[in-house]
């Protein structure tokens, strides 16, 4: 049983194997994976949920999406009991997103779990698709300077990316408002120092403090005034969903040549095929 839970559990070799397999899928490789997988998304998702579904369909996996709103979660059934029951039906792997951190510790080795994001600490498939995008651009994950800007306090994307990039000796610096874990520095002062600018979503649903989104964009967002400060080879990433004109101005979002945001989404399908193959190989 080979779960995919956290970047911390992966070796550099495994990370590179997954990225290179993702690139093979992107270049047209085909594979068949014999598995029955249930997607259990207890928090909202568009990109992670749909790209796992697309990857599963392309691999010929039998897909069983659990409709959360009409499920027995609503009657108080636990995640563990849900998984035990689905496993008894013959479903042999689970893609799970939940607010609960490290929930799998309770189930040690009972299930094959692919983590679609837990709490504020882990989003390993996102970190892998980000790394695939960086690797495609720079042909390396080593010795790069990466600025991650935004809600670094609440962001599982920040933590998983930091875990991954530091394994390869890349420098990861967090920026943003103090209330979100940053140092309050105006990013236009530092943009020119970095190879990768990763923007994080302002998570209104987790925030207690109100501040002006226009002020945020001026000081911490990529906008028409500061985008010219980027190094010529630098790339802009954002995991999505984007708050338009907050983390990044609309005109730059998809149209600027240094924005690789939709490339990230495309890579998400391909690297998730690699993850499903890795986790479901010997079921
Ligand atoms: N990046 C990301 O996790 O997006 P979703 O919440 O839409 O899955």
C-alpha cells in the first residue's frame, strides 16, 4: 500500500521520477491503471478535483465521486468509517481533501490515500505540479530563488512548496502582510532578486482581519507598475483560484508572457496521472 500524503515523505529521486513521468504524459504517453478510486472532497475544489478526475479517466480508472452534501458525513459518520465501508465495496484508493491535518495518522496503512490537500500544511500534488512547471522552464529545481507572496500563514501550498524546493537547495522566501505571516515589505523592492514569483490566494474564508484589496494589490500584488521589475527569465505562478486584481492584476494574469498560471493547470492533470500510477500500481 503506497499512499501519497506529504512532500516530506518523498525522496528527491521519487520527486524527479514523478515530474519526469508527468512530462512523459504531457508528451503523449499512455498508461492503464487498474484501480477503483473514490474522490472525497470535504472542502471546495475546482482544479484539484477536476484534474484528478481527468487524470483518472485518461488512465482508465473506475471513478466513484462521493457526493458530500448527500452523504452520511451529514449524519456524522467519520472519515475512517466512510473509508472502511467504501473499501468493503471494493474501492481500493481514495483522493481526499479535508480541513483536518495529518488525519491519516489514525489509519496507518489501512488505506491507499492520495492527499488532495489537508488543513494548512500539505498540498503535495500542488507542489509537484508547481515543481514540474519550474523544472520545465529552468531544467532544474536546484539553486533557484523563489519568492512566495501572500497568505503564507494559512497556505498549505506555501508549506508543501517550501518542503519540496528546500530538498533541492533552492531558496524560498515568504512575503506578505504581517497578519498573514509576512514581513510587510513592499514586494516591488525585491521582485528583481527572484527566479520564481509564486502568488498565494488571499483566503477570505480563513481570515478574521479585513484590509483593502486595492492596497494589497499595490504593495503585495503583481501589477502594471511592478511587473517590469521581474528578471527577464523569471516566471509567475499562482495555484488558483485567483482573486483578480488582488494577488495579480487582470491584464497580467493570463496574458503576460511570464505568467505560467494556465500551464500549471495543464501540468496538474499530467503530474496527477503520475501520482495515481505511483500510488495505485500494486493494488
Ligand atoms: N490549487 C487548488 O488547490 O485549487 P482548487 O482549490 O480549485 O483545487
